[in-house]
C-alpha cells in the first residue's frame, strides 16, 4: 500500500510537471504517439502478409491445421490494421490501398529472402500475431 501511495505521488508530480511544460511538449508527445501508431499500423500490415505466406506454405505442405492457424492470425492482423488505420486518420480505401501495396512489395521480398521473412515473423510473434 505504501508503494502505491508513493507511486501515486510521483505520478501526480509528473502530471503537474507535464501540464506546466506547455503545448510544445504536447505536440511532441502527439507526434510521438502518431509515429508509434503509424509504426504499429505498418507492423500489422506486414504481419498480415507474413501470416498469409506462412498459411500458403503450410497448406502446400499438407498441414491444413497449421495453415488455418496462420490464416486466422492473418485475418486478425488485417482487422487490427483497419483499427490502427482509423487511429492515424485513414479511411477504409486508404487502408485497403496500403494492404495491397504492402502485399505487392513485401511478399516478393519474403519469398526471395527467408531471413527477411523470419525477421517479419519474429516481429509478428512478439506482437502475438503469429
């Protein structure tokens, strides 16, 4: 309980300091939040593509159960990308355009360069999307 009280005091003090700093800090924080949201959006789209590729590979290998699992994660990534797109001010057409563009550019890279695919897969796994 004492730790929580100290935490609340420090948090309160930090909020007061933040409130006093002014709009420049608020703008910088907003920019940082926008960059973070954009980065998450891009990762979600890449996960959609990586899971689609993994699903296709598992399907070709005859592992329909694993293919279905990757397909479900691709769908989840797709859905999350739309939500993240809204957060950064994109409409459905813009998100669909981005999804198509990333498929056209990232998929060939993932197919050609297995290390690139493994790197994307590691990111997706860290996000719980693979």
